[in-house]
């Protein structure tokens, strides 16, 4: 697994690998060509220059995963959702037994991606560290968390199983867990009025 030295788009992949009990190696990137990289860190500009537009980095982006089969053959994957879907199929952590479940999976993961995008726009906005920070955070709470989390609360209640899709934990749940955990860092009270999401978060955390 290759990604920057942050949680980001690789975190749901890490969670899925942990749930599957799969050991893996990770290459963590930073930008450190001149000063030299700390131990355990690789220089992203150098790696991108060497491997961009190759089978390892077909879009010159990370996360990137190289899957090695027992016979030594390799499969190179990029795009966080594609990697998660691949791993979920490998470890039977995908709840797509029929067209309805498949569509529900696409719908919920799409909603999670929408919230993640809004979260990224907040946390990577340099103005958050300045005088406008409080205003921007409060706007995010009202426009995103208070608006979107009730959608996920209803979807979880609707499933009736305690999981978002199907009757057992799937990659949709680890993806949702990562979304909730990230946003709890912004607003620790964001689940206070969401009993289903609260129970879900504790349930996934305990797995």
C-alpha cells in the first residue's frame, strides 16, 4: 500500500485490511527531496517522476496497492474505492448479493464520498487556521454534519441489521466508520442526536 504519511484516502483501505486480518507493507510519502526523508518515509516527487503514468501509478496518484498472489503474480490498483472493492471481494467483505444491494452499496459509498469531499475542503483550507477558522468550522457543522448525518442515520435504521448493507459487516461499514471518526475530530458532539450511528460506531470500533 502506498500513500502519503496521513490518514486521507488510504485510511478506509487500512481499516479494511485490519478487519480482514491481512498483514501488509506500507510506503509512506512526504515531499523531502533536498533535506532527505526521515526513516520509513519516501520522497513523493521522486517516486511520482519515476512511476507516474505506469502500471503502478496509472493516474500519477495515490493510494496505490500492489496485490501479490501466492504464485508471485502481481496486480496494481489505484483509486481508493476500487482498491476497497477489490479487497472486499477477496475477503468476502462485500454485501452485493443482488442488484438492490449492489445499488445500495453504490448509493451509500457515493454519499460517503460527498461528505469526505466537504471534509477535505475544510481541513485543507489554510484559512481554518486564521481569523476565519471558527466561522468556517461552524458553517461546516451546520451545512454538512447537521444536514448529511441524518441521511446516514435513516439509512442505517432502514437496513434493520445494524450494518449499512446486508446482514454482516462490509467495506461500506469501514468506509462509513472512517467518515464518522474523521468528523468527530471536528465536532465531538456530531453523533449526540444519532443513536443508530452512535451504536454503529461503537460496534465497528469493537470488531
